[in-house]
């Protein structure tokens, strides 16, 4: 691939090329293609295969299939013959006329993020933090959470499929065993039916690592232009910047701040601007981006972090201290933000989220008061106790559904968690997540009462007394020693109460 065309001291033309693979494969007489910049060019590189056939596959930055060992011969043959559907890697982002405002929610399944920093379809939300603070886990949790809407989907269903959100995970400069671990996790959770992995490992050349996010974005754009919603995670753009810096220095381009080339901002902005919510006249699809940036010792003022922060529509900042304290996801509420905000949030979660933010901010304000003095006002003690329970409530490992988040948020806002010991809050949240039938009953209630847009604030007040009795009974018994009996007690209690109110 030709990257630089220069004149040497004697006036001769020099062609500097970037190798995608090992130089041992090059011989005299081989063709070299320049990057396509306009429709006049006849070059066919760089392009990548796109289509529904890429779902469930691990592909390289050039479209090479990397998981032939784990798919059927028929799937392998279909993918290899997929030559009539390909797209350019480098295209312009959609214009303003082609877009519309971000207003449909993209649920991550992470209670804290969905309540405090709602993300919309077509938004670009940065995930930033130090190494080993759970950045990849947040992206994977968001992908796994789409399984609720994408259930019972086979690996390949054709164009008339029922997938709600297609997902693309781009691994840039990661270890190969890390990519395999992600693949096995998605496979174990039955998420490969709507997910594609694009990988350029640390063993690949810098050029392949540079191309990989554009390849993933191109695959996501295929679904977007088909009218679907898609989610893409770039893990991570810090390594992408390093790969581009390596290429630029080898090409003798002038270095800038921290030795990065001067157009690194353009490279990232042109990539992330391709994520958008398309207007109805242009299909109505969307591409939501989760770029990941790794910081060094929490320094968000470095060159690449500040660049990507200014490009994206908000950031989720992960704190090492919170992670070491066992608070996971280790989201720093003070430094995180979503610039789309409540515009992409349903009405009930918006109301509950605002109240939760207020309670949580009050707790952070008085967090250290109890440790500094034993003579504390009762109102402050109550705020601290509520905050401690909210911290436990937001701890999670698996995605939470909309119903779970709304019910637990309602409990936290109205003080029902105060009847549960701090150490039991997570267990109670786990038990609440087992009430699959309650969701169906709530939906039936909503249909009977013509409640629209998941307006749960009209539904839950009908069970004020039931909540009080439920949480009070939970606190009055030793739950750990009689788990099953209490589970069936609480399950039957809620089932009878809700079912009775619906059938009347």
C-alpha cells in the first residue's frame, strides 16, 4: 500500500509503502495500491467484506477469517464466497441532513450508567481509565445486555432477521489469548448470534492495527445503512494511536506532541464521526460507538485522552481507587458525563435517576463525616446509610434488565433499602432479578391501564405498602440460613399481590 510519494535529493520519485504483512512475501514485480480517495480511482484497496455472513466470526482488518476452526464448512464456504458485498474502509461520515437527534436509549445493562449517564443510539460514549479497571468489561456487558432483545437468533438469518442491535467488538493490539477469551465469553453467553469480532493482535503489523477500527466501523455501517441499530466497541484507541505513530515515524513524517503525527486528531474524529443516528429518510439506522482509552496513572490531560474526550459525546471514567475498594464497575460519578443525557432516557428512569443522583451526591458530600466525628446529626447519618446502600446496589457483575433497574431504583429512591442490611443489599437485588413473571404481570397491568412508554411511575405506586412489607420482612429474617424458603416466600408474596391487583 503506497502511503508517501516524495522527491529525493536528485529529483527522483520515491514511493514509500506500508506493509500489511511480512516483508518475506514481497518480490519484484508485485502490485502496490494507493489508498482510494475518490471515485475516479480504480484501486480496490482497502475494502472489507460486509454482510450478515460476518456475524459470529472473528475477522482480520483485511477481512481474513480467523476462526475457521470453530465454524462449519458451510459457513466458511459462504464467507469465502462473499465477494459481491464489500465496502471501502475510508469513507466520509454522514452529513447533517442525513442525521437526526439521538433520542432512543441504548441500554448497557449497567445500573449506574443507565440511571446516571444514559446513552442513546447513535451516541459516542468514551470509556476511559487506567489499565485493569474494567474498561473492556463495561463494553462486553453492554454487548451481552443486547441478548435480551436479540434472543433466539441464529448465527445467520439473512436480511429479514429479528436482531434488534448488532454488535461489533474491535480488538486493537490486544493479546491473542485476550481476544479468544472475549470470543469464548460471547459464545458461552449465546451472544455470537449478533456479534462480530474484528481483531488485529499485538503480533500483527502496525498497519493492520491501524486499519482494524476502520474495518469494524465499515461492518457496523453496513447494518446502519440497512436500517438496523448497531453497537461498536473500539478496544482500544490508545493502541491505535501508537500504531499510527509508529507508521508515521517510519515514513519520516514530522512528529508533533508526544511524537504523535499532527493529523492524529483528524484520524480519530473522522472515525468516530461515522457513528450516528440516521434520519428516517435515510433508513433510520444507527451506529453507537464505545471507544476505549487507557490512561497512565489517571492522567486524563494527556494528548490522546483530551483529543478523544473533545470528540465524543461524553465519557465514563473508571477510577483505580474505587476498583481496588471492590466497587465494580468503578465509575467515578464526578468525572463521568453523558452529553445526550435524559433525551435518550425513558420517562420513569429519568424521574428515578434524577432522585438517585440527588441522594448519591448528598452521600458523597457527607461520606467522610462519620469517620471524622462520632457526634453526627441524625439526618446526616440517614443520608450516609442510604448512600452506603446505593453503593452496594450499583455493584454488579451481570447485566440488569430495564425492569430490574427501575424496580431497584424505585426501592432506593423511596427508602425501602433502609430496611435491608448493607451487606444484604446485593443479595436482595439478586433475588429481585429472579422474578421473571413479575415483568409479564407489569406489562399486562400497563396494557389494561393504557400506560405507554414504560411509564412505571404509574405502576409502582400501587405497591407502596407491598414494598414496605416486603423489605421489612426481608430484614427481619436471617436470609443466608434459609435462602430457598425465603425466596419462595417473597416470590409468592409479590406474585399474589400483583396478580390480584391486575385481575380486579
